[in-house]
C-alpha cells in the first residue's frame, strides 16, 4: 500500500492511497467469506459453503463491489493510523482507478484534529480582582432577611412606596399585547425598581380593586430590541395592597438568624460570607481570563465539523432552558429581533467556537504539562457529581460514557489549576 498526504488546511487532510494485487486479493478473500454465507450450492447447507466453491457461484460484479468496499475500509483505517491522523468524521472517499484484482487508487478526505501551537502560557499577565465588601453590602443582605421575615398586613388605603402589591397586568404596544408583558397575581414591591421606570410610580396612589392604565416608555438600551425605546401601556388590576412591617435588627433578630450573641457578631458573619463568595467569584473569573488569554496567544484552528456539533448542543441546551421558563426559541428570537439564521451566525457560532478553542487549547496544555489523574481522584469526582446531581439528572453514573465524560472534566479542571499555578 502506498499513501501520500496532502494538507488542505489546518483542519483538513486528503490521503491518496494505492493498493496492489496482494491487498486486493486479501480484500477479495474477505468479501468471499461474507458473500459465501448467502450462497446456495448443491451438497452444502446455506452458510456452510466453502470459499473455493462459493467463488464459482458469486456474481462477478457483486464480488468486485464487495472487494472494493472491504479494501477501502481497511486501507483508510490503516493509512490514518500509520500517518497518526485523528479524523473527526468518516472520511469522504473518491475512487480514481479500480481494476478488480489488479489495482486500486482512491482519495480519502476528512476534517482532522488540528495541531495546536501553544503560546507562552507561564506569563499571561492576568490579574485576579477581588471585589471589596462595603457596609452597604452587609446592610443589603440584612434588608433581604428582614423582608423575608417581615409581617405583611393587607390594608384598604392607597398604595405607597414600601408596600407590597398583588397585581394583574397586560402590556400592549400599539394596542397589541407583547410577549413577556402579561402576568397574574404578581407580587410587586413598590419602590423596588423591579419594573421599568414609571410603572411602579403609576401604581402608587391606587387602592385594591382599582383598574387603571399605566403609560411608560421602555429604555432605549432595553435588552429586547423590539421594545427598546417603545411607548407602551399596561392595563393593571390592583388586587391587594399589603403594608410591610420589617422586624427590628436587634439581638433577638441576630439570634433568630443563627448562633449569634450580638448584632455585631451577626454582621461580622455576613461580611465573612460575602468575602468568601467574592473570592470564589474572582477565582472563577481569573481562571476564565487565563484561558481566554492563552487562546489569544496560541494558534487554535477550529474544525468545522466540531463547530456544527457544538452549535447543535448549544441550541438544544438553550431550548431546554427556555422551556423551563415557559418560552420558546421563537419568542426569544422575536424579543431580540433576530431570525434563527442570524442568531446562529452570530451568537451560537461564536459561543461554539469559544468552547472548542478552550477545549483544544486545554487538551494540548494537559499533554505538554503531563497532567494526569489517579483512580482515587476519578472515584472522588464521580461521587461528587453523583451527590450533586443524583437521580434527578437521570444519568447512569456507572456507564462508560458518563465515566469518560467525568474523567475528561477532571483532567480539564486539573489543567486549569495547573495554569493558575504556573501564573502565580
């Protein structure tokens, strides 16, 4: 067998393969073994006909075609292995010349795992920025806890800021209801700025049982382009007004919140938790920034076949997440004023390429730095995933596929940790 390689791009190769009489004879014997199972010959049971006998009863054209298929299949696998090429798809084959039993020449083309050229990864110049915790941050946590345990008393007076109201509303643009603008029994705290400017102010002054319209204008930078800067009206039914009485932040409140002897101790614990939370957030962001910087400094070609697979995966995840929120891809895209094709070409493709680049560059780094994981570490990671997701995920954690995914995730995590260590 003779093989020549043509690198068509960083992610695609074409092999030209030539086979002679010996390889084609071997392929013919394999083909006869397969075809003999269906041959009927006098004196032999079906499936028991010897190859020497079967060769006299097999159609010449059928044998030639089967021999061709077997020869190509074996040669492609052997050639890609010998050339140490990792194909990402089934190679596309084109026959150039075929003389049964004499010679065969063909090409095999496929997208392949590209060569990744890592940039200097030990001096990436990324800094970890940890957000500071101010007293107002602690106060905000305490305020949320106060509201969670506040006494709510329904009143007949007009609503004012600080009250909690229960409303039904229908939002209309040019007289037509728009997606996401309708709700029933919605609990709205007046003055919380949950809604766009002007809405909560329009509810203030009304009593339970009132029906009225609130006219507002969406901000020009609103996330849904179809509504950005639009003038709309909301038909509102005020069903209840509740006065919210917050509990006093004193020693009793602190003791109820946890094993604290004083308000000062209670606040100190909140501050500690906030610091730990921001440290974790900063560490995760630092890791993301390191990987992004490494990608920018490296040459990471992206195979198109992987992009397609990843785009389908992203869209599937997006569809499921939207379904949990009672939405569809169509309503989501309408809100962003995008067609499905535009969304795929911009957002989805960019996300897919970013994921693939991160995976390829980290896989290469793990090889260069010889990152490995012990059996004990693997077992611990599997147990961690099982405890976190359990039966709710519907996954069989003993399956080889899940075990392989977890093993890959473990190596990826350890590689990122190695990257962090190398940049300290």
